[in-house]
């Protein structure tokens, strides 16, 4: 047996997506990181060992322009290029490659932390070290560091350190949550084991083991959807153990879940109810995918009210958007539906105060164990959100270490430093502007060769009956004067058009009606013009609602204009007991939209959008868009200073279309390997004397965030990026152009 000690700045325990993003986020800030994972692969529940698809703030397309950026977004976009069919082993490989690419990370797989040295009084503990056993290598390793991040899911590190925690469900009165029970309980969300099948092209038999559950003798066939075409996470409802201790009875839970898997397969193969003769069982999980255990208590406990009310935290460090998603304690055997969902109106903010322990001074947490009530946890627990919080904790820990302060002091006294580090890293933040004084671009005059100044989609591809209310989301800057809709009328009629504001900058649902116009429509084809005349106090999104009319058809366009989306209204289903939980508006015509014209010019895509401001849609698209290539074949965006600058690094943030719902495994397949809106080829130029000189190039690009450091600073008073080609978009899109002197 070998006994050794590893000393780093930060120790991350847990190698799921929270831990991976925490380690990478901290390492990119210059910290030395030990990443300790108790399994042979990274990815946790998303890995090939468990195979849960990665869900996040998009809520599978419920929320618009909501996909995560930062490290989680980087993983999504690269996986789409390498692995569009969702091979779980390719996902494992991507995570391993990303971690190994960071020289500041030391990775320790197969290492189970079981001892923690911590001291101090109960209200002011401090972790000194954590010790783990590396199975297969007979190594006992003690990890020392100034800061520890618990991304273990079950929260073992913090528990052993004496961190205050919660388990089960809090009573309704504790946080004033309507979805909480009247009395506290130990019930939690259960664990899941999945299975994959394969069509081998010839008959295959299956002999069920004697311990397989007789599915026909249970309520499962009546209460759950079963099809022979289902695979993996299609069976997310194979869940059990919520009324047990999901850690201490993990083996019992695993055995029961595997018995259910084999019983389901026996039912599909041998009941005679399914076309499964040539199907074979390809893979059955051996590691239960846990959903819930300990949640640590921070200086703020996120609640149902914070999620549904979208609380505007000043110390926001990330966002979520998945519904509050709670499951029956009986799991797969429950008579009620496998889950119930309550969606906020848009993405909600998460504060840094929920990511550190209130009684262990050097403990951060990310993933399933953050400071949240059981109800709020029903939303924050999904893995893309865990990854966002992991990056936030990693950056936060690194910034705090650089400043020589603890997490609480960072939150209270150093928010600008934290936010600037996160913005520069392109982390997933809503409503945080780039005000970094180190960004020389903020002091420059910005100009461009062209800009998109109109919003219109006029080329029809087909007609659609206006048998449901439709809504068109438009960015408004500075005003929305008139909107014209291409329609076909069976006879003379009227079109009722309403203009709604959205309430919050990250929302895309009608919240308050601002205008209502009745538009006369003559028989045949015409542009129905609604005079809206709306000039809000500042740039924001608007929702133009077209009320249903069976005499009318609208036209589908060939493409979606930037920042626009078409939605369809879904009627409340008969017998729906909770209308406040029903999401009536959902995107339709994804990637295209209805044919329309907004007559007033827009400032939403001007060059100034790419300097300072927001790095993702928030109250508008927040990006520069050039004119179409036919008009401006090599568009450029330029920074000019009154005096020469010494530029050491240039950062580009490009448009990876955060309205495209990506996935790591097989829930759905998004067309295309690379986001069309990304700039593919570009050159960076500096004005030297009277000549533009190329100083860097972007080639075959498929990434959102690109950084160009220079061995010798570039001395210039003018800098520009010239876009030579995109990955399919008809115009150049640029979210941010930044220049730094350090």
C-alpha cells in the first residue's frame, strides 16, 4: 500500500458534471486543482455507467434562448459536432479530454474519499484535508488545499466535515412553499437504473432470471407508457427507493431496479404484446442513478418562491429553468403519474450564497447538494444546471483564493470581481453586464461595415391554418410601430392582434397586454397591417399575439429572423387539476416562423451590442448582426481608440444559437453538427500605420468562445474582426469583441 499527500489550491470531490465544470472553471482561473472521482469515468449520472441524458434550463424546448453557455455550453456544442447520435462512450471521452486538457488539474479516478480532517467550533468549521482510497492501485491519498468543493452528489465530504445539511422534505411553513407537505418527511426522489436494446436482425429469445419482477402483476402496464422502441432514459420512470435511505440501502435499491429492468424486458419480449422478436438486450446499468440525498445549508436557501418568482438576486452566479419536477415516493410502483412539473415563466437566478456552507468556512458545494429546499431542488438537480453551478463554484473558489478571502466575504464584498471573472469566462449568467475595466474595448468607439436594421421574413414556404392562437416574439429597440402578417382569407374577415410585454428580460411569454388592434382583412392573400405604435422605456422583447380565426391562414417563412420565435397556444386539457402549472405557449415552426414585416428600423443588432452589455439574450438578442452576405460579403466590426493601445489578448464570443436545444444522449437528435450561426472563418486585423495587418485567424471554427493571446502585445489604435464565412447563417453574428492589456 502506498501512502501519499497531494497539495493543491482547490480540492474538488466528485467527478460528475458539477465536479468536471468546477475543476475546469477553477483551473482556467489559474488555480491548481485536484479532481477526485470515485468511479472509473467522469460524468456521474450522464456517464456511460448510468446514461441519463443531460437536461437543463431549456426544459427540452419549454424555455426560449435558454441553453447554457460557459463550460456546460462548450460541452454541449462540441458533443453535437463529435457525437450527434448520442454515443455514451463518446460523451465519456469528451469529458475526459476536456479535463486532461487543463494543465492545472490533477485527476484521481477510482478514489473514494472516506475521511475528512476538520476542526473549529460547530458554527465555524474548517476543512484541513480529505483522504481517499484509490481502488485497484492500493494508494491511500490525503488531499490538502485551502478550499474544498463538494460535488459528490450525496454530500459525503461536507457531512464528514460537519457541514449543516437537510434531508427529505421541509414542512410547508418553513419556506412558505405550496408544494411542500404539511409535515416534514424523510421521503426523497428515488434512484434509477436504465437499459438499452438493439435490433440484431434475427430472432432473439430472452429467458428471464428468477428474480425478475412480474410486471403483469404490478400496476406498471396501466400507469406507465411501454413501447418496444423505448431505450435508456425513455425509461426514466424506472425509479425506486424514495422511502428508503438511498445511500445506506443503495445495494437493495440496485437489486430491485435491476429486477424491474429484467421484468420489463421479459414483458416486452415474451408477453406477445410487442413487436420485439429481433430485439436483444444490449446493456443494463449496474450503478443506480441517484436523484437526491443531502442538501447543505448556505447563507441563502433557494426556495419554490425563488424559482417560480424568478427572484432578482444581486449575487446571481448562474441560472436554471427546469421545472420543479417532483416524483411520487412509490416510484415505478406508484399509481399516480411518474412526475409532476411546475415551470417558471422563464429562467431563474441562483445566488452565490447558495453555493457555500454557512458553517464550514472553506467549503463550497455544487450539484445536487447546494443550499435549496426540497421543492426548489426539484428544479436545480438536473445536470446542466449542476454543471453551471459547478463552474460558478470553481470560479468563485479561485477568485476568493486570489483575493485571500472566504466565500462569505467574496459574496458580500467582492461581487464585481467575481462577476467580471465569470463574464470573461463566458459563464452562464443572466443580466450581468461586462463592465470590466480591464476590457479595453469598453473605452473604444465601435463601428461596423453594416448592420441588420430590419426584421422581416417574406418568402413563404407553406400556409398554416390559424386554428389556434399564434404568437410572434420580436425584439423591440427602440419601438414597434407596425407589424404586417402575410395571410390568406377565405372571405372578408378580421384579425385580432394583441401586443404583450413579457415582464422580465429573460422571459418570452405574454405577461401584460399593451395594445389590441382589430385589422380588417379582405378575401384572398394580403399583408394584414397592425398599427401598434409601442415605444417602451428601454429595449425589450414583445409578444405579438394573433388570435385564432378559422377563416384565416398565415404563411410559414423560410427562416427565423435573429431574436424571433413563433409560438402556438395549447388549450388547457380537460380535467387538468392545476391550470397554473400548465404551459399554454410553446414554440412552433422551430428554425423558421411565420411571414411578417416590422416596418420600423431596429437598433437591436447594431455594432454597439458587441461591446459591454450582456453576453447572451436578455431583453433582446444582445449581439451584432451584419447585413446579409449578398449585400456585405465580408462584414467587419471595428474598435477605435483615441490613442494607441497595448493589446495582449483578444476574446471573441460568437453566436452558438442558445435557442437550439442540444442533448448529450438520445432524447432527440438536433440536425447539423455545427451551429449555423457560428462564425466559421475570420481574421483579426490591427491598423499599423495606414495599413490593416492580419494578427490572427479563426479557421474551421465550431466554438462559441475563442481567445487569442499574443506573445508580444499588439500596439494599435484600431482593431477589427473581418468575417469571411459562417457555418450557414446568411449574415455574421458576434456576441462580444473584447481586448485586454494583460
